[in-house]
């Protein structure tokens, strides 16, 4: 059977990276979709591992050639998902993981509705998010304010997701994200179900 898709979204600073790191230890074969972006690498980020870093001209050419499953303009920079590696991973029966914003979530739900499960990850409050963004010391206050504004907008779309995880108690959140991942793996497209029925009958 073809694989399935798990979309994880939520504000920057919600703890998605930590939860994903713990989740993938127990979910079996998976492919973590690496985004392509036009923003500059942060300290310690590696091209081809954290992101594919390209300039705007190259990104816009790939848009014109329809090579993205989804893309968005966020904080003045493009972010997008190349379609080819996703299709390859699905054909191998893997769970494809996306860590993307709410715009990307909407696009993937539209393109791959039958096999997509989504979860919104959020801190318990606006003030908690602001404290986390300040404490990680990776952005200026101007950028932090923009991220907080974006988080406020993202929260308005929380009801479009299949699941919501409030990342207040880390151990509890880890258990919840692992449960969601196992649920996502069971979601199969109609073509896979039809193929299984044919095999089951021995035809």
C-alpha cells in the first residue's frame, strides 16, 4: 500500500522540533520532507539537512515549472515542498512528515486529502510563546513581534486541523504526538484499499 502523510503545524516556538525528534524514534519507516527556502541559514543549519537554501530567482522558476507540492511567502521569504521526493516516499509505503505553516497545511489537504492527517501544536498561551521566543535568543525583538502576530493569525485556523496538541507538559505531548503518528499511518487512499481488496480475494 502507498504511504500516508502527517502534517505538523503551529507557531514558531511551539516545540515542534523537539516533539518530532522524539516521535520518529517509534514510528517505523518515514520520510521527513525538507523544505526549500529563500531565507538565509541560521547558525548551525546545513543545506540539504535542515533546508534546501536557494535564491528567489531559482525558487520562482520552480514555481513556474510546477515543481512544488505547496509553497508560501512567509516573513518576506519563500518556503516550499518539492513534489518528487514526496511521491517517491509514498510509493515506498512510508509516512511522510511535514513541518509547515497553516498555508502549507491547507495546500497539502487540498492536494492529498485522502491520505493526510494534520495536527496543530501550540503552547498553552500567548505569554508562554512570547517567553519561549525571547529565551531561545535566535531572533531580534522585531522578528519576535512578527512571529507573535503570525501565531495569532495561525491560531484562527486551528479548527481546520484533525488534532490539537497543547505543548505544556512535554512528556504528555510526546505521548500524544506518537499516538497521532500511529493513527496517521492507518489512513489509506481509495486506490490502496481497492488494491488490497483485490489481493485479499486472490484475484
